[in-house]
């Protein structure tokens, strides 16, 4: 039962952990941005009650019930079979995570739109705003503030999901920890550093986002 | 899709492992959640602190990191856990934290007056739990419980990365020989979808059945 800790070897990998963290955060930001565009489109289509509605419903349900790891494999190993071979492992994962996030964000934005009281739209109409003005000046700013807490949760969830990118050898934190594990056999040290990074960064993000939420809160 | 057919038996064996793993973890995490949820509300202060720490730490760490930590970490101490055991332990720790939080939230949402009334009419703590708290809390926590069950099924796919031969692992090894990744991944996705959507549907039906008490 003997295990002697040796942190000095593991500490030489800290720059790689830091780079892995930056890559993970970059992937999270991009996926959230692309996912938000998908989510806005999906929510708009859902609200319009047109023929696109069941398609969006199907997309949301399929993405949410299938593991992200499978979508990552699909993007990386499957898409080249369709002639889409120009995505490397990083971009394959970003694509998969964006589509995955898009499904969750469609639901988030749909709920946000539904939560805007009718009177705001009516007031905007009665003061003579045009359709695009109503959307840009009234609906979207209100919706954004309503969904901000869910958006923060999605953001932190996505950050944790970037760990799955290790399966495609994307060099983010989990992959670095795997490498340290294999190179040095400092098993406990490698994994506790990785866990600590996710934990601390996740909580710092959460606290920061709560602060933004409080500042932007709608007075109701 | 014809390429997939000869591989369906091996994928079915993988599916069996997935379902077995998910069932074991669902049971163990529900137990952790029931005990942990009650203890985090009623337990002595050190127990509450410990559980709060457990829930908040585990929920902040990706499942995959938890899984690797348990699998590789246990091997640092003697013979360690095999892949299946490590997957069960890691996923139970993960899902148990979520379940604890769900049960805590469910109990916390009970009106104080209800619990006090049960005390006042002289029910013992076991009777209060059995006759008042459980019947009121269980229907309320059903929706998040079903969501967590779906998350557990999805999370079992990560066990393929430590070598558990589940549905995703079986799919990948079929692709290794038969190629045609798209057909195989779509088949596996369809299977995961049916399980997840089936659970959600069953949950929605059960919810409607038990929604007798609204206030």
C-alpha cells in the first residue's frame, strides 16, 4: 500500500497543463458562440410554429440523448467518409461540441423567449417600432438577461465536457494528465492536478458569471 | 446499412454491458442520494459539511477525469480495480453527488408546516419519513431523477475509454474491421437515443400518474 508522492517531476509539466487549459477554454468559448447561434435559430424556428418545428425538436432530442463522445467520434472518424476530411481533431471536436451545445441552447433560448411577458412586445409595437427594431431592441436584450443563468451553467458544463476531447488526442488538460500519467507514472499527482484545474477554473467562472448576472438582472 | 448487420450481435453484447453498468450505477447512486440527501438535511454538522464538500467537489470535476482518477489511481495501490469495477465506482461517485443534491432539493422544497404538523401529531421520525416526507418528495424528484438516469446512460460511454466493452467500444471495434464509420455510429446513436428518449417518456408518464398533490 505504499505510494510516495513526487510532485517535482509533475510540476515540470505545469506549462503544458496551462496550455491545455487555454486550449480547453478556447474550445469552450467557440462552442458556446457557435452553439448560441444554432440555439437562437432553433428557438426562433420553434416559436414560429412552422414546418421547421418538428425538425428542431428532433435535432434537440437526438443530440441530447446521445453521448458527446459518440458525436466526437462521428465528427472525427465519420465525416471524412462523406468527403469532409479537412477538419483536424481540434476542429472535429469543436464541431461536435457546438452541435451538442446548440441542442441545449435551443431549449434555453426557447424557454427564455417564452418567459418574456407579452406586454413588452405589445408596448414595443404600440410605440411604433419596426419588426427588426422590436427583435433587436426589446426581445433579444430581455431574453438574454432572462437566460443568463442557464447560459452560465451551459458554459461551465461545456468546459467540463472539453475533457472528452482527450479521446481525439486534443491536447487539453485531460490529455496532458494522461500523458503525465504515462510518462512519469505519477498517477495520483497527475490526476489531482487535472481535477483541481477543472474544479478551480469552474468555480472561478461560476463566481464571475454570477456577478455579471447580478449586474444585468432585469428589474421585475 | 447492410454492413452493420453482421456486427449487430457483438453490438448487442456491448449494449448489454452498457445497460448493466447503467442499472448498477442508477441503483447505487439512488441509494447514495437517498442517504446523502437525508443526512445533508438532518445529519450532524460534520456530516453535513462532508456531504456538502462531496457534492460540490464531484460536481465540479468532469466525469472522465473522475473515471481516469479512479481507474489509474487505484492501480497505484496494489492490484487496483479492473475496468468494470472502476467504471462502477467512478460513475456511482459522480451520479451519487447529483442524486444527493436532487434529494436535498426535494426535501428542502417541502413546506415547513407539513413536517411540523407531522411532528405535532406525534409521528416518529421513521413514520414521518415513510408516511409524509417520502410520498410528497418522491413525485417531486421524479423529473430530475429521470434526467440523471439519462445522463448516467450517456456517461457509461466514457467507460469505453478505459477498456470496458460497452456499446460504444463494440461499435468502434466493429468499425476497426468493417470500416463504414457513419453507418455504425448512426446505429449506435439510434440505440442510445431509444434508451434516453424511452426513459424520458416513461418518466413523463409516471409523472402524470403521480401528480396527485399540487400545492
